[in-house]
């Protein structure tokens, strides 16, 4: 059990009261339910993008092998979004994994390996949030988390799906997945989280409490 | 996605056993990328697919994504896969070679060999029963399993809301153009609704003492029976036989370390 | 600790209790001190914002920990601190759709028992008893999504009763239900309370529905503390209203509670005679999903200067008829014809060879300036990020100049008293404010016909009176365009009477 009772102020200075870390990091029921809602919503995006990415990717692939990594972003968004909204340890990993499990269950061409991808990608985002001790949730951290997920995705795909690819492909691919993760997943998730917070839907979360302090 | 009522012996098996069987088939098969193992697995799976008891219409409808995706990825690999052997076509970065064609065939068969049993097994799984099984048999924490189940149901119940959202946009004069943007706006509105409803549901669950300290009992027992054990054994047998045949024939090509 | 035998009725005691949410500066509840004896039945009233829901959630122990708000004073249920007394109090909330936890009826009712650690053998007998107590006679594997609103609320009540709590808490359980559902739930509660003898606390602004069941009324004051506490007769008067009712009753009525004997103000009868028929339906059959006809064939007219009240039983097709008249759903048979003056200059949708006078064939922009539709759930209609932009959506879609857009928006902000909310996010408005906003947003495009689906659904008396006044104003004509044609789909007979509406009944 953590003995620390000093409140860890988040960098935005929102007033988390003097609550011990162990209690602040414990998942409430609403955390679990909403994280699952986010996972399902992102799984829908995954499923749509499974179909949608074939077109643009087929166009770009002949130009530069590995550049199709730029389209990996939408598959990375669940982890970053889950982390930004729930703000508890394991949120990014949970959301991305559950979203990929749903995507795998509904059926796609990658089958159960989708779950492995989800785990690895979620871990990529999770590690970034861990690096900041689950205390900083601003835009740069979101972008870094997206990049982390993208990097993990690139490495995972290279090992599982493109075995035997040459150095050029590997470099281009991993770089483009990282960039795609940073922009689409990182920035995108941050914007979505902000939009949600503005509607008041996140009032039971710290993410919502930053935005609104009504009288 | 509501469960179909299969009529075969598979339909009544424990969902955890079905999940386990699908994983037992998939994971070993994933280790290799050759046509022989995938083909053998497909052939061995036919009795399994029949045992699910789905009607022809249900089967083809539910596995449709696989029948589209398998050839699509096969074509991609044929055009861009690692070349080896005689090269047939070459243009920019496209390189169709003997090796890539072989890989394409392997991919096609493998997608089907892994995907078909997975879809067929899961089509008859009821989510609540799966949650019961995961919590009681696999011993995942009940709070997470049931919370996730409740959260996932929430989004699925919003079909009526989607219809109302699109009618509202027509009435507000914005439905004439900009389909993609409108769809994105509707998706966002649906997301807000889902989170709101999920939060209220969490309160309702807590009001029924969910997450309270103390042991939880289960109204619907979930146990593994001999039939379930047989299913798991069958799954393991399918993939190991397929691998064994591939190794014996010499076609085994490991995925990692290439 | 979980109780595996019946929990005796519990007492509720609050001493100077208060709660402040982390998102607000002001305290939601403050300085509440009261004691409710075991077995008492209490009606909890107060203006909106006086913290009634918060008090109930506090008693149920679901307000959350220190990161969600702060507490002062103490709140006890059956002698235990409320936040640690899970299972002693059961809470039924307002929205039927947010309380169905599991997919099958039996499983949903058993959920509470499972959480309390009740042995399996006992769970299913409790489930049967609870369903009998609320009168829900459906098989245990019926999907919960197939139940009606009233049935869902009774299901939630059964789920609570199966836990055998000492206190049953109801937070506006009938607010989102039609009159049939309201009666169902009230009767179910009455039966259940007679059977178990548990303590009951109800929040509801439709007072006369619950008066027969309760023996005590507590009124919370907006600033904090208890305003009145006593028998219904003491607090509300005998129901004769007028000068005989105590001052508290008049304050409550002014705050939006439907006090029996003190009805809300209604607008005067129509000023103009009925004008031309702007929409006419000939032999119309309507369907929500193509092929599944719900009502018809019908002949009906929507005339300027008049309110057409579309009534009918639940599921009879009222909303479907309204949406078909509004040009949003295609007729399943027969036709909807707009008058020549309404259909003039309407542009068709692309690729449609429809007759020019059928609203379904018009483009979205043409529909906007001719027929305005206000949906039952305001949240389905919110498009923008601020109230001001929300009102501007229609005029901007018409391509009007910015000065014209601002002029219209400012005018509507004033007329519907939304000016101080102009920069707020529409989702953060209260229920009544959202309703006024959606009506205003539809009016911004200046349609000549208005179709309103359940405009007074779930509203307290003050908002009800406001909306009825607004609709009457539309009927009588608020600007140089003259009287509008209004069609109101409603099950609220009071609205029809207040607006002197012409009734049109949709029967199956």
C-alpha cells in the first residue's frame, strides 16, 4: 500500500484533494464502464478503417514501400483516448486491448493477431503515460503517447506481418507509423477528449473537471 | 451483434471453451506461413463448422467479411510480398514472383483457417454467458468483466438514437451536402450520449451494491463439462495435426526470425 | 455486511449534512437535518437546484469518494454511515434506458442479489417474488431492450426489491413515462411497499400521483436546510388550492412543482380564426421501418392559426405520423400534400422525381424554411458548440448575410430568455433550457409549420407553462408572417386543453 498521502497536483493545477495515490489510481465502476464505451466506439472506428484504409494505402504503397504506415493512426486512437479520459494506470492498455478484441471478434483479415497488436499498441501509449507518472495530461504528452503507440505498432507489424522486409522498408514504415500515431492518435484523441469535456459528459472525470468550474 | 441460435452440439458449449478452442486453433497456426498447414487445418475444421449447426444463410452472412478479406490480403501479398524464385512481373515496387505467389496462397488459406472457426464459434456466444464464464472459470475480476459488459451493451442500444440524429439533421437544413462531416458530427453526438448513459448506468450499478466489499455470488453457474473439454482438445488437435503435417512435408516456414 | 434474510425497514438520519460536487462552487445540499422513521413514506419536494437528487444519492451511498466532492455533517442509514451501507438502500433513477444492466430480465433482477453475496438457491426465488411484487409478468429470458418504458422502470424496481433493502429511494421514476406507464409504476410501488413495509422516499414533481401513497412531505430549500416538514395536508393544503393552501404550497407551485389545486398559468384562447390548411394528408399510412405500417389510412389537415393535437396510445404511431407530416419519413401509402403557398419555390432533393407538394421530396434547405420539427429528446438536435452558434445553424445553412444571422439570433435569445446562456455549450443546459433552445433553433429559419413531438415531456410546472405560452404565441403569430400551423404530438391532455387544440386521435 502506498504510504504517501500528499496530494499530487496535476500540472494544470486542478484541485485534486488530499487523496492518497492508491485511492486515486483505483478504478471506479464508472471508469470501467466508460472505458468500455470508449473501447466499443473505437472498435467501430477500427472496423470502418479496416475497410477504408485499403484504398489510400494501395495508392501510396507503390510510391514508397513502408509509407502505408502513415495510415496506421486510426487504429491507435483507443489507447490514447482511454488514457486521457480515464487517467488511471492501465487505462490506455485496457481500452486499446478491448477495442482490438472486439475488432477481432467481429472478424477481420488479421484474426486473433489483432489482439496482440492491440496489447502492444496499448502498451506503447501506456508506457508514455507511466513515464509522466499518470500526472500530466496535456497536449504534448498526448502526442508523445500517440507516438509511443505508433512506434510499438510499427515494430510489432514489422515482426509479425512483414518478416524479411529490407532496411528501407523497415525505417520508412516505423517512422511513418510513429508520425501517424503522434498526429492522428495523439492530437486527434486530445481534441476528441476536449470536445467531450466541453459537453459536460465527463463531469465524473478529472478530464471534465478541468474544463468546467461553474458556479 | 446478437447471438444466433445454432442448433448443433457446439451451440451449448461453454463460451470460455469456445474462446479457448478458437485460440488453440489460431495461435499455433500463426507460427507458420505455409499453404500446407493452413490447408490441412481447413479440412480438419469442416466437421467443427458443421457441428455449429448454423443455417447456410447465417453461415455465409457472418463469414462474408472473411471471404472478402482473404483474397484481398492475398492479392496484396502477391504484389508486394518478399520476392523469391522466378520473378514474373516487375513494375515500380510491385514484384510478383514465385515466392510471393506461394505466400499469397498461404495467406489466403491461413486467413480462412483461422477466421472461419473463430466466427462460427463466436456467433453462438451470448455476451452475458461469456462474462459469467470469464469471471467464474478464468477468474478475471468481476468488476471489470461485468463493468465492461454493461459498457459494451450501451453503445449497441443506440440504433434508435442514430436514426433520430439523422432525421434531426434533415430537419435542421444541413442534410443536403457534406455527408462525411455530418456522419462525423452524428458519431460525436452518439459518443456523448453513450458516455452519458454509461455514466448513469455506472451509478445504477453502484446503487445495486456493485463493487461493494464482500464476496460476490453468481446466479448463473458457469462450469466446464466434458463436452467443453472435448471441444478444447479438438481445437488443439486441429492445429497440432496441421503443424505436424507441415513439418513432415517440409513446408513449415516460421514467421518470426525471417 | 450482506443480509441473506429480509432487511427490516431502516431509519434515515441526517445531521447538518451537505455535499458539494467537485465541478461546482456552490454546495448542492447544505445543512439538512432530518430523521425518517422506519416504514415511513416520504415525498421529497423542492425547487430544482435544491439538492433533492443529491440527498437521495447520498442516502444510497453512490455519490463517490473524495475526488468527486466533499461532504459535511453526517448521514446514516440503519445506523451505518450511508456511504458504507450498500445494500440497505436501493435507488431507482429517472431514465429507464440507463438502468437496464443486463440483457435478460431475470439476470437484471438477480444482479443486486449477486452483488450482496446472496446464495444462489435463494437468488432465483427472490427474483420471482420481486417480479410478482411489481406485477411484471414476463418470462425470465425476455430481452430487456424489448420492454416498454414503464416495464423497464418496474424492472429496475424489481431489481431493487430483490435486494430486500430497508429503504427504497425513487428519483423521479415516472418523469419519462406516458400516463399509462406512470400509473403502472405507481401501483407497483404501492403494492411493493405494502408487501415489504420498507421505508420509502420519493422525488417527483407530479405530486398528485404520489399523494395517496405517502404520509409525510419534506421540502428542501434552495439555499440549504429544510423548508417544510409535515403531513401532506399541513404542507400542501387539502388540495383545494387558492387561498386555503399554505404559503409553502404557493412557493412550491411557483418553483415548478405540480401542487394539486394550484394549476399553472395557461395562455388565453386563440385570437385569429383558423387559416388555410398548409399540410393535408390523404389516405396516409405511416411506417417507421419500411413495410411495418403502424397507423392509417388517415386524413388530416394542419391549419394555420390552430394547434393540431395528435394523440393516441403508446405505440399507436403518433410520432411516426408527425414525422411523416413533417417530411422526414416517407409515407407508406397515400400522400402528404403541402398547400400551394407552402410548396412554392421548394427545391427537390437530388435524384428524386417526387411531386413538388410532397415535403419528403424537398431538399433539406427547403424543408428548413417551411416545416420546423422539434424532437422529443433535445439532445438529438444539438449541432453546435455554443448556444449562439446553435441558433445560427439554420440561418447560416440558408446562406444569409452575417448581420441578418446575428439579428435573428439576438432576437430569439431575448424572446426565449436564453441570452445569459449564449456562450454556453448546449449540452450543459438544464432540461427546460435545452427544450427552449431547440424550439428557438427551429424558429430561427422562420418556418410556417411547426411539428412538436412531446414538447412538455418530463417537465416541471414552470417549464410547462413557459413552453405552452411559447406555442400559443406561435399559434397566434409572433411577427409579420402571421399565425403558424402547429402540430403537437402529446399524451398530455393538459397541453391540449391549454392550447385549445383540435384533437386528432391515431388508433391502431
